[in-house]
């Protein structure tokens, strides 16, 4: 494919540019539908005249439907998007980024989506879709999936669709609730994922973090013991990676502990563990749910994290953290490779 693309770039450079434009427009409609022409102009950064011309063509080709509420992508349009994705990734250099990241981070599977999720919410949704597609590839009947909280996992939940294989699927929160926003709590996310995937779910009504005394009391509760058993025996784990200081703020961490995190150069957080740039654990929060060591027995661990601001956190976690798959975005991938080349 690479040789074919290089030949096309030389013989038909305009064709590739037009393909990228139309592919991008289809993506934007798919993500924001129903969307008006003006909204598409703003999200695509094309002129109104360009958008009008391209929309007319895509409509005639049966890829878009134009309604009074706005434009919608047709089933044929969705199929074209799916078929073109590997080819467009090659054109945009994303496959090269993926291969370089695999070597750099020593991760078995990596998917890089275009854009920067720090700047555009649709990029998070693209990471979510990539995660949902990968889940469909690896899912087996009667699977338990443990999921952490956070805005990235919420994006995964928002684009989840039913699995194609028949079976029972159970979603469980990987740990207790962090912060105050209910929409990014693990309990909320597993309930939404279960609804969209047509599976079942169990909830874990425990705050994160908790005191040692509370922890010892809570883990004796029969209902908590039952859910913890399901969590620790999960087949698949979906999790994000947090910026250390941002997560400390969400947990309302005391100032003396935040000072210690700063002094120890903490840059990332996952599963209640804070890591420095070399991947060493510099602090651990007492949490109910999955522990770092539990990941060793998990069949699939999928990490979803993106944005240029998360590059150092991703680098840090992958120094020692277990994961079979990283789904990230272009901005994070480029920044990681830039950092590690210095």
C-alpha cells in the first residue's frame, strides 16, 4: 500500500488532497449529525463555497442525506468511511506513527487517530470508536469487562454499540468513584456501556480514596466482596491515564501530599498509583477495586489516552504499566516521539 500511495502522490497529488477533504467532511458529519452547513464550515475549516460544492457531490453519490434538521451520513457513507480509514491513515502518516510508537513504548498493539483531543472533543470520540472496534475483535462470549472512570472512558461509552457475537457480557467498575462529576464516574460509565452493548452491569458504591479504617470495614461487606470478585476476575480492562496533579485535585488531595507528589516529580496516575517520569511508583492511594498487580492476570488490558498534554503521563505509565493495546491521538504520539528523541 505504501508504494501505491507514494506513486499516487507523484502522479495525482490533487486527487489525494480531494480525498482527504471529502473523507474529513464525512467524518465531521458522522460525528456531529445532524449538522448544518455553517456548523460544517466551522468544524472543517473550509470555506462556505468549498463545503457547499463538496456536500452537493457527496449527496449525489448517496453518502449524505440533507434534511431540514441538517446533514446526516447514510449507511453507504458509513461503509465508505470504514473502508477508507486504513488507507487514509497511511496517507496522513498515522501508520508510521503507530509503528514508531510500538517500538518506542514496547506495546503489542497501537492505534493512533488524527487530531488533538486537548483541542477537539470529536478526537476523543474517535479514540472511543477505535476502542469499540478493537473490543469487537477480541470479545468472546461470557466476558467480564472492568472499566475505570474519566472523560476519555465516558467518550468510549458514548460510541459503544452492540457486540456482534452472541453471549453474556458483564460490565463492572474497576474501582470506586473519583471526584464529583457523576458523568465521569466508573459506575455511570459501565451502566451506559452495558446499555449500548446490550449487556449487564454491576455497580461498586465506594468512594475513592478512603481511609485505612474505612477500607478494612468496607471490604468485609458481602455485597462489596461479591463485586470485587467479579472485578478481579475480569477478562478485559479498559482504562485511561491521568495527569498526576490533575488527579490529585480531583481527589481533593491535602496540600502536604500534593507537595510530596511535586517533590517526587509525579507525572501520571492510573488505578490509584502515581508514577514519576521513569515509571516508578511514588505514591499509592488506598482504593477499593483493581490494583496494579491484578493486571498481570488479565487477558486484555486496553489503555485509552490522548492529547498533547498527556504525552509525558503516557510515557511514564508505559515504563512499567501493563497494557496490550494503546489507543491515542496524533498530538500525543508526536509529542511522545519528540520527547524520547531528545
